[in-house]
């Protein structure tokens, strides 16, 4: 059944189909924009983390480092005044080592030093010299987990979760757009029904007025007819208001211009779509993205456990350094007399007693992880129950449509019969109005039943990620944002 209606007094309207409304929402929906911004945040965070794993180049320059201090030399037991001017520059290449969580650095520190000292009681010394220190340094944590790998994996999971949220938002967007769209369509149907009711009421009013004017009916019949006509006009105006409100809600959700008028064009034919409970449940359990989100929660819970266990842990650090230092009063001769400067250090952090803090935190995280596992199992059971309920509702809606169709036919026949009786003077205006209201209510019920069937069919598609209309599964990755 195809239905369209135009509101008089407006010069231009945009006709919206459901497909066109969905296209508007893909680009204009505020909810989808927020989801995309959240995804972009995780995408850029992951890019930053990947960039941090590459070689980092830095240059630190100290063009001015001047000091004039009074000091005591313990070797000679004398006081002296030292004046020093020492500009320096440090060039550093630092490379993180992802497999071991270590860091290897190549550092070159170059400077010039002008230092003079005056000893109390006599004596003065001065030194002007160029210095250069080039060395390779390795820092390697031991007896602990690889923090860089964990951070990288957590960001990857966050991005995957953002992709899933975007895909779910697109499905939710389809649900909401469809609901708003059919709300407008239903309001249009109500307006059309109210208009038909008003026309019928106007017709019956004209009939009784002619009879009263001719002295063939009592005056109170005209009063009742006037009341019925006023009620029909009020219902028509209420339907107009409801339609405009529904349009505003749809335009707001689609991100459309609120001052642009629209009219929707929909097909709500209720051709039964065959559904298979087993296929729906199996595809839902294999494809529902909420299950992957619960799995991501479990994985993040395992990483949180690593972080908890690393508190007050036995951990060590190995630092290796080897390089050359040269100094000379002349820059060209700075490497004539170089000195090797190897350095090795191994340090350990040994926790002794923490009053049970670590044990309690581990127990708390274990409880959290068990909660995530329960959520996964509960999500699976919820999927099965929701799919079952949706299929039951679909069958019930088909039954309701059949009943509504028969009631609509009966109400139309009953109204036509009683309209003839009314014209013959065998029925009062109040009685005819009851049949008119019954006819309108049955038309509304039929439209609502057909819309409910469409919405339940969409709900089954979202619950099972299987499109029974086209008889094909929905691949979750196809709902993700495809970047070119």
C-alpha cells in the first residue's frame, strides 16, 4: 500500500522514502557524528603510539650556562671562587625496542667550557677547552611485563571497540530512523483518516440539516450533528499538529533543515517474510558485535591484572653504556686524545612487606574479570531470548494484521449500511457517529499493525544480523567505517 499526502499552503515539499531518510542520517545524524569523533580519537591515539615506536631524534641546546660560586676544596682545605661559562648541545637518537620493552640510545654531547678559579690567599687558574662525549646506551627492564606491547594492544582493542560502536550505532541509527519515519507516516495516515471522518461527518450533518429545515427531523438531531462535526474538526486539527510534531522529530534526528517541509512515501504492505529460528540464533551468536565487546572487556581485564600484579613487584633494570670522550683547547684536535668510558649497572627493586595491598588488589581484579566473563555468558543468553521473543512478536503481528484487515472490512460495510439507515431516518446522529468512530479506529489499528510488523522485522534483522527479507547474513565488518 503506497500512501502520500500533501499539506496545503506550502509551496515546496521534499518527498522522503525510508532509503533516502537513511542516507540523510548517515551524513547528518548528530549521534553518528559523535561516534565518528570518538573513533577518530582512538585512531589518532594508535597512530601516535605507533609513531612513538620509531626512532626519535632530538637536539637540546644550552647556549648560556654561567655560574659564579664560592666553594670549599676538601682536598686542599681551601676556599676558592669558581667562575664558569659552559654552553652545550646534546644530540640524541632514541629507539624503543618493542619485543623487549628496552630502549637503545645514541647520544653525543658537545660543549665549550671557560672556567676560572681564584684561591683564597693567592693563586689563580683558568681553563678554556672543547669537550665531546659520544656514547651508546641501552636500558632494559627485567623481571616485569612488556609495557609497550600492552599499551599498543590496548589501543588496538580500543580502536576495534570504537569500530564496533560505530557499526552498532549505524544499526541503531537504522532502527531510530525507521521509527521516526513510520511515526511521520502514521501521523499522515491519521490525518488522512481524520480528513475522511470529517468529510463523512460533514456529509451526515448536511443530511440532517436538510431534514430539519424540511421539518422531517427533530431539532435535537441537528444539535447532535453539530457536536459531531465540531469533534471531527477538532480531531482533524489535532492530527495536523501531531503530524508537524512528528516531522520535526524526524528532521531533527536526520540533521535536516527544520524549516524544510517534508512528506514521506512508504510501502507498508504486510507480505509475510519467512524466518528461521535456528538460523537467526546461530547467526546472532556468531556475528553479534556485543559479544566481541564483552570479549574485549575480558582481554582488557587480563591486561589490568598484569598492571595490578606489577605494583610492588620484584623488578630490575639493566643499563649498559659505552662511548668515547675527547677534550682539547683546539676544536680540530678534540679527538686526538680520547678516553673510553664504559658503564654497567644492574639494579633491583625488592618489595619486602606491603600489608597485603597487592594481594587485595589482585583479588579485586579477579572479581572484576569474573564479572566480565559472566557478562559474556549473559549476553549470549540475552541474544537467544530476544531473538525468540522477536520471532514470536512477528507471528503475532501477522495475526493482528489479519484481524485488523477483517475488522476494517466489517467496519466499512457496517458504516455504509448504517449511513443508509441514517439517510432514511432510522438512525440518530449519535448512533451514526459511533459507527464513524469505529471505522476510523479500525483504519488506524490496521495501519499500526502493519507498521509494527515492519519494525519487528527490522528488530529481528538487528538482533540476528540476518536479513530475512533478502535472505542473507549481515557481515559486521561491512558496517565499519571504510577509509580510503
